[in-house]
RNA sequence: GUGGAUGUAGCUCAGUUGGUUAGAGCGCCAGGUUGUGGCCCUGGAGGUCACGGGUUCGAAUCCCGUCAUUCACCCCA
C-alpha cells in the first residue's frame, strides 16, 4: 500500500472543516489590518534561500527539499515564506509603487527534518509582511495581528518574547565581542557551538545544552552593542508595546535561525503546547533583504505562523472549533416496485426536489443507491439531518410527500409543491 | 542526524511458557419490522498479524535487518 510520505498528512473530514474555519479567521484578521493576499510559487530557485536565509543555517544546510528539474535548474521547495515574498516584491518593481505595502500568504512550507508533535515535513503557514516601513509601529502592528488571531482561537496566556540583534553595522563589533568572550571557554562548549563560533557565533546564544547555556548567560548581549539608530528603534518599539498594554519578555538569547533578520526579532509562544513546539509564530525585521535581492533599500517586518500548531493549540484551548456537521434535508426515496413503473417518475421528482433545496442554499442529500427506507433513515440520522422528506410510493400516488423533523419527531404529509415551503417554515422555528 | 517506545480488522485494542481455523468492542452492510432513524437482538463482510530474512516439527509470539508511526534531542512554525 502506498502511504503518504513521511512527515506529511492527509486532512480528512471532519478535520478539514476546522481548517476552513481557521483559514477564515486568519484571512479575516489580515483583512481588518488591511493586508492583501499574495500567492507565490511553491518552489523557487535554491539560490534565493541559500543567499537570504543563510548558508550556515540549519534550514539551508540540512533541511531543504532541493531538486534539479529536467533542464538542470536548481530548485527548492520553499522552507519559509518571507524570501519568496521579497523576491516577488523586487521582481515586480513594487518598491516604486506606494509604500508601505502589506501582504499576507497562506501555504505549505517544506523542511526535511524528523517529524514529531507539531512538526512536519510539509506544514502550512500563514504569514504577513510589511515592506517600506522602518517604523517600530509596524513591528507592533504585526505582533498585535498575530495576537488577535490567537485570541480569536481562544488561546489565552500567549507569551511574547522579543530581542534586537541590531543591524550589520552594530553586529560586527558585537560578533567580535562574543567571539572574544567565548574563545577562552572553547573547551567547555558543546561540539555544535565550537563550530558555530567561527561560522555563525550568534547561534551559540540559543544552544540548549546546559553547559553552553550557563556560559552564554554571562556573554555580552547584542542589546549592549546596538548602534544609535538601532537603539532608538529598540527603545521606541518597547515603549509602544508598553503604551498599548502588551506584556513582553526580553530574551537576550532569542536570535532566530535565519540570517536576513535585523533589529527586532520576536516569538509568540503558548506554553500549554509544551516546550518542544510551543512557538506559534516567529518573525522579525529584515531591513536589508530587499536590497540584498537587487532592489532599493526597503525596510521590512513580518512573521510566519504555523497553522498545524494553531489548530493543536485551539483544541487544547478555551474555544475549540466545532467540526461536527449537519445537513438541512435528506430526501428518502426507496426504489420503486414493478407496479409503479419502477418508480422512474418518482426518481425524477427526487432530483428536482433536491435541486430546489440546493438552489435555496440548503444542504441536501439523498441515497443514490436507493436502499431500503430503513437504511436511508439511518443514513439521514448519521448525517445529522434536520429534516427528512419521504418521497415514497404511497405519497407519490397523491402527488405528495412526507416531511419529518428528526429533532422533534413530528411528521406530516403535504403536496409536493409545498414541501419546500413547509421545511423553510419549520426551519425558521428551529 | 542522535536516542527511546510502538507496529494484530476501517478505528481502539486482547492474544497465556512458541501449539489446530487469530479474537473483542466500535464502525460498516443486511435482517428482526416486505414504509420510518436513535435503543435492543441476530447474522455477514472485512486480517499477506508492517515488510524481509533467521531459529524451530511448528512463529502474531523468539532473534536480526528494513520501513513506518510516535516521543525526546538538535532546530524550528
């Protein structure tokens, strides 16, 4: 048997209804914030990611789904969303248009890693990006957007962690200071961090090994090395958060695993998900990204949000999405006997009646296999039908049908032309 | 990539120290009611016991390998 590839999953009913609801929420919140949807390719030139996300990051080093197409182009299934949006922004000359520009996207991301709770090789992400605003108001705007989504989904007690990693200007001296601090302790560092020291020293900061954590606790903080402008941005950013009443925790070890970030980085966590996968959403500022991709200097800020995790959290939260469905009408129409010309005419009326309900916007179904009345009644019950219309031989002789309320149990026979009106009226009364 | 746990029916799981034809509950289909759902009763369909190899007279059971699932680590959404 062929199964879905490792780390991927099928979303089946009734679970798929939860996804429709979830996607509706994120779209709606994005709309309120005046973000427009952007739809982009699922794969890009590999170079886009290796250059922007960074050669030394885990994503590029070991997690990309990279392949060559038939003419040898080097392509990669997108591991994250921001790089592609920035690419499109530059490609379509949007820097010359009105700024700032606000986008959201919704789609699958791919990373080759071992699956576990809340982590998949293909996962769906919602993300937003604001181009052309260096203002800390935009940092706060994307954060409140994410928090509003969490709130709509009944997640109380989300925690916001923030940090600033500065710009290329202040990062140089900071890296030097960090290396100077760590080098004397090189023998105490874990193997990974030893190689990080030369390749990407910032990454040593969020190492989970106890010894490294202890060591790093005394390490210089990027916050102490911010240049004048970055410092101003950082201070103002926190002032606004405080002013609008959003609690936050400054986490000096929060660096995020992608190279394009500058200044603000943040994560929104929901502790009940457990330490392994409690990050609902992560993002930050990427002021050099557009320029790096050949565009003019245009500031940017945004986040990516893991939708599987949002759903997982929602199920544990205070407002779990209700997935069980019901239908409005089930039409019972058992197969006709020989005496009735096999019931062919009755079957034609069945199709007409079903279509009439559907055109009125009612969810309606019937049994195409024409099983016994009992079987069809069971089917109607299983589908949680509010009403059943019985189009049986007896009724049909007098051009009528029976309408039955499955909730209340009453049943009455009315002329076929009145069936629709009868149900609409009964439906009004619950 | 590293470590642990687990793979038996569509689902949740039994299966004795290795011993005939592998079971239950739920679900599905049908009948009990040849025109009426839920409750009840009866019957039926459905399994290469994850896959491959080994030990044995005999393997769902023991051993090895592979794959998958899952939890944790690394890292991340």
